[in-house]
C-alpha cells in the first residue's frame, strides 16, 4: 500500500480556468438564476413581437382591402427617424397615393 501512495502526485495540478479566490458557480448559483431571468425576458419579448407582428399583418390586410375597394395605391416612403444613441435610421412610412384610374 505504501508503494501505491508513493506513485501518486503529492498535489493536484489546478485546472486552467480556476484561479485562486475565484468562486466556481454551480447549476444552482447566481449565474443560473440570471440566465433563467434572461430566458424569461427573451421569451416574453418574442411573444410580444409575435403578437405585434400578427396585429400589424392583420391591419395591413384590412387597409389593403379598403384601399383596393376605393382603387387606391399604397406605397412606402422612407422617413428618417431618431434611434437610441443619437443615431438615425430609415423607417418606411405608408402614404396613400391618388386614386388609380379604373380599367
């Protein structure tokens, strides 16, 4: 038995990512809870985006039907809008154009 213990290394070599004083997080640690919160926020945002997308599509279809009934044309015109951080971007603004000739 003494021979077997003599061949084992006296100290374990530390892992490359572990540093002295660094806390290792487990599945139940604070990092796991943060990711759960982030996941729930992301899922809520995706659900909201999906709902808004569906509502916007329905509104476009309704507007298109009204315009078609009156024989009008709907086009998109780029509009410069302010975005967070002092930047600007283009957004499409819908404009009803003069009534098209029937024919």
